[in-house]
């Protein structure tokens, strides 16, 4: 509340609480105490008198939530003050939620009353005992409707906190918040469609599927009983409801245990329309009592894709019963269009002994002698061996030889190029000679630059830069190969003087540039040399005595050329020495007699190593980091102005990964944002969108970027990318919707293909006459073996008994019952051997699990719910989301039609899978499709 509003805030009269501007709630609604008889009129008279005195120009409207049809005492008292009263029921079939038509009526009445009377009218809310959950729900709906709050769960929680702790549990045995949140979402979606609420659809509630059995008895199972309450269309009042479906108690209800099955399917096929309450109770037989498992309230106008998928957080359950439901519990309510209702199915024909088509029992007269004593085969898996392939020494040697040959070829090519400007060096030349040649070229370039005022900013890049494993050779060859051809007389340096020559003149050290750079020597007219002529190096300092074990004492170089005139240096103090890279060799501390190192010590000056140019060595082998891009740019321009550094606010590792991701997309940031808002699948694919989701800015990063007040153009690419994303409200949610939009068609097509395959396979199995005759033959064969025993005279057998055919061996152990069956069919009924031609889709269907298909179906449905939520939330985004809303609305309309037909196919497949289990005499709950059938 702002400071100004605090000064002018008018405190409500005692006994009233102001939740919204000019909407008051009686404090008796929050109290568990009942006023004594006779005190209630006094309580109301005091409040109303004070209210009239403080608001003389206001008109009042009272809304009361109560139960029953008789006029309440509250209405009688307010009639004396000429205050109209509107009564609403306090629940809908036990659920503290009103039908959608009454919610709409309540919201419009409040909106109309508050907007009339020069915005001075006041609304009074009152509820009788037990109606507080409904009052809190409608207050939350009003806040969402007036767009004063956006999050449904947070809004409802705020209202409930106004009451004492445990107040909600006192008046409601079940937690009503899941159903209340569902209806609050209905209210929040009013801007999606021009007509709100949408037209109520008449659907057929096909079945209820429970995945993961909840535990409601000592056997870790439950005995579910389903009831459905709906609106009585023939009643006078549209809010009147009655029970429109219940499971009969006369038949023994099925008991499901977690160890027996993990799926419960209850066929319902009940016509529903409008507001529906579905209850599922557990019937305990000892003693007979009902325990509420869960309750669902929904409206058919908002059923998307003919399916309602809910987990334990989306259904109303008993307080403190969360542990009864497994983590993967899910309730699926499947619907179908009224025109697509499946007709009443006839009893499924089962395979039994009365069916004809198999061989008579007389054909198995010899089988009893063969399989008189049967034994069982213990199946064992074959041992699996993994072969480990090792690389031989010869293969490694060949690889090393190839690497050496390639390096030698590269060196020969580079020496041939260098030979155009300088004589080839012999392999025995020392490293110092290489360095002197490079230093000569650099000094000549600097000298010509000073003489003629050449500008390095106009130089061009080197045409080709050769690199080798040896950094010394790399530096030398790259410099020499880029030198311009020899000129007969001194001229200004060419316009395309290589910038690398200028870069090489600045030694890279661990100190700053001011410490390592020296001013250029003054002009000496007598020493003007051509650009490419090798200038002699500066006179070296007196060489120290050669240390023992010097690596440069291998060969004796020719004496150095005579020194030039001394140069004038403007730097008084010598530069600070930089740390050099270490040479990881094995040091010899004691020279053995007769060795190279011992002879070198005796010979003295004759074996003295050449002098080392330490400044050049530091420039090439210092441990300082590579010159930054800003310093390189300053060197190329020949100026001391450094490029401003890039500012990074995000973690460097995350920023680098983000920049790598952006380089793969190769698109300007504004174009990328436009493609996201347009849901353009031709510009961005799923992998790119998933990468964008990973690099959405976090809350901390958003706060960090909002708090940055500097020049935003100096920020890095990652920060620039985050700033572009921050311009779009809820950009991560939009990207997830975009990803769902890209993969939707593939998901639906794959799911439809798998469902069709299962559907075709079930029909082929039930319609195959050859398979029926083979099953009858197996039945007759088993009865012949078990004749005279308790296992004989069977009318059928379980499907897992088919595995026994390969385990049952004859007395000679050379034949199994499966071999005998094949031999018998080949001799007596060879036309049955190609029965697999009748089962074309059987192999493909055996690889599909209905459980995974159900999870895919749930993922698609959840994705559509996210699309709806984002479409509703984007209504308040402004102009930036106009195109996004249009594209998303078009996609949602097409996707709902696709998923609606997919749900119908999914329900049909479930019925066919159950009927297939019944066809073989199995229980669908105990014999799942993927385990027992195929």
C-alpha cells in the first residue's frame, strides 16, 4: 500500500474484514465458536449500524453461503436495513466448489455492483458454519477474475491463511484444494476463447484407469467402488444434481493387490455433461464400511482431447493419507464422443474343450508311452564372451612413423619457401643463428619504419602462416616467409608490410608493455639499409664463462659479424627479467671422464657455446600469457590506445558455453526472438530450442543484469543474449511450448502407429482359425497325458502353460512335447503350420508395452495443458506476444483435434487388449497385455 493510501485508508467497522476494495467479510466466518442464542442479532445490528453511519452514500449487497431452502436468520435481519441478500449453496455434492454457471453469476454480480453507484457500493460476504472453504474459494476466484493475482495456488493459499490454523481441516474431511485449483484455472482461461465459459460438451465417460494400486487395507490393496454425480437435466433448478452412475454392490467387487497387478480398469460408459463429481471409495468388508479414496470435480467444457490425467496431487484425498498412494500413482478418466460410443459388447467367446477344430484324443494313443515319465529342462543362458582387441607394437610404430614423415614433409616445404629469401640452414646450425635471422628481419623492419614513417595500421595479414611442433622453428619460419622481396635501393616500406613483423618486435614478457618496450633508436643516416637486408644484431654483452652441461655446446658456430655502431637507447633502467618456460630435461650433475661434457670443460673456449640473446629468448619462451586482442589491435595500429575490455557478469564457464551455442545457431539475436515468438519451425529445430532452454537466464542472473547500470554495449555475447531474452515475458515457458510444438507431430504419429499395431494384432489373434485349432490340439494333447490324474479333463489351460511344452521331455530325452506337437501337426494337419501368416502384426506388437504408451499419452496431454496455461498467461504480455498468441491458438485448435481422435483410439485399444485376455480365459488385471498375451 502506498504512503498516500495509508493516510486516506478508512478502517472498516468492527466485525468486518476488508479483503478487496469495498468487499467486506464478517469476522464470524473465521470463528469456530457459536454465538449464544440471542447474541447473533445483536452482533449483526452493531455492525450494520456502524457501517451505515460511516457510508451514508453507499448501497449495500449481501451474499450468503448456506445450506437449505428456508430463509436464514441473516437474511431476515438484513431485510430490516433494506440490504438485498443473494444466497448460494455451500457445496456441490460435498465438494466446496460451485458449478461453473454459479461461479460466473457470482463474479458478474460482484463486478456489476462494484462498478455502479459512482464506485461507492459495498459488498458484504457472509457464510454459515461449514461454508468457509467455499467462501475462500470464491474470494480467490474474484481476485483472479479481477487480475489482482496471477498464481492460482498462491492466491488460494493466501486466503486460507487468514483463517486459524486447522480451520480448513475442521470443515472438510478431504483436501478440496485440487478441485478448487482446477476451477480457478477455468476462471483464469476466460481470455482464451471469446465465449466464456465455453459450451458444455456432452460426452460419454468411458472408463477409469488407476495405475499403481493405492494401499487401503492390510493386504496392500483396495476394493474400489465408483460413483458419479451430475446435473439433473430434468430438474427445475439447474444446480440440482443426483447420482447418475454407481457400481452395483450386489456383485462381489473385485479386490486388487499391489503384488498381483499394477493397473485397475473400471468400465463405466456413462453420459455426462457440465459439472461432474466422480468419487472412488474403498469398500471394506470386515466390517462393511466405505473409506473415501479420492474425489474429482471437473466440467466437461474444459475436457481437452477427451482425457483427464491426474496424479495424487490433482485429486481430493483424505488429510494425511498421502502415503497410501505410490509415487507413480495416476488416475486416467477417458471420454469419447456420444456418436463414438462403443455398443454393448457381447460376452467374449473363450477357448474351452467344447470348441471344435482340434484332433480327437484317439490320435494321442502313443503319446502316453513316449511321455510316461516326464522331467523338466532347466533353462540356462548361453555364456557371452567379449573379445578385447589390443593394438600391437607394430601398429603403434607405423603411426609414429607416419607422424614423423608428415612433419619432415612440412619442414621441407617451409624450408623451400624460406629459401627464396635466405640461404638454407644446415641441420647442424645452432638455434642462435635462427634467432639472429629473425631478429635481423625485425630490426630492419623497425629501422625502415622509423626512417620513412611507415604506418602499421595499413598493413595486411600474412598470406600463410606455417606452424610446426617446434615453437622456435615456427616463429622463425613465419617471420622469414612473410618478408618482402629484396629491394635494390632504400624506399619507404610497401603498403602491405606484414603486421607480424611489427608484432614480433615487441617481446612478450610477464611484465607490462611499458617495462618491456624500448623507444626506437634515433635515425643514423650512415646506417640506412634496404628493407630485406639482414641487419647485424646489437653488440652482445661480454659472454659469461660457459657453464658445464650447456645444451648449446653441441657445435661451434662461425664467429659473429662485426658489430655495428652502438645504438642510442633512451631507456635508462634495464627491463625486468621475465620468467622463462622450463626445459624438462634430465640433468647431469657429474661429467664422466671421456664424455662430451668432460671434454668441453677441458677445451675451454674452443668448445664454448654461442652467446644467447636473452631478450629474444624471453620474447619467445616467456611464461606470460598470449598478448590480448586489445594489445594486438593497438600494436597493429601503431598507437598506445587499447581497446576497451569486454565486461562479463555471468560465470565465465557458462558464458563460454553460451557463446559456443550461439555460434551454432548463426542468427542475429532479434531474428532469433522473432522466430521464437512466431513458433517458426523452419528456422529453429528441436535441438536448437532445447539448447536455448538450457541457457535461459536464472533469477540471480536476471537480477544481476537489471542492476547493471553501465554501457550495455560493452557486455559479452552471453550477457547480450540474456538481455534479449529478458525482453520476452516468461521466455523459458514459451521455449518449452515451442519445443512441444516441434515434436508434437512426431509424437502423435508414433503413438498412433503403435496403437494401430496393437489393435490389428488383437484382431488377428481372435480371428485366426488356425491358431484356434492349434490351441485345441494342445488341450487334447495335455488331457491325453494327464488322463486319470487330477490334472486331466481340463476345459482349458493358462497361457503360461505353453512354456511347459519345451520343458517336458520324452523318456529318451531326445524329444520334447513341442517336437512331438510339431511332428503331429505336420503329419495330421499340415495346413496349420503356416498359421503365422494370419498374425502379420504379432511380432511388432510383442515389442510394444501399453504402459509406455500410457506414459506417452500422458506426456502429450501434459504438454497441451502447458500450452493452454501459457496461452492464458500471454494475454497480459502486451503487443510483444500478439503473434505468439495467434500462432499458439492455431496450433492448439489443430492439436486438440488430433489428440481427441488419439484418445478414442487409445480407449479402443485398451478394450481390445482386455477382450483378448478374456478370449484366452485370463483375467485382464492379472495378465497384462505385454506379459501374458505376447
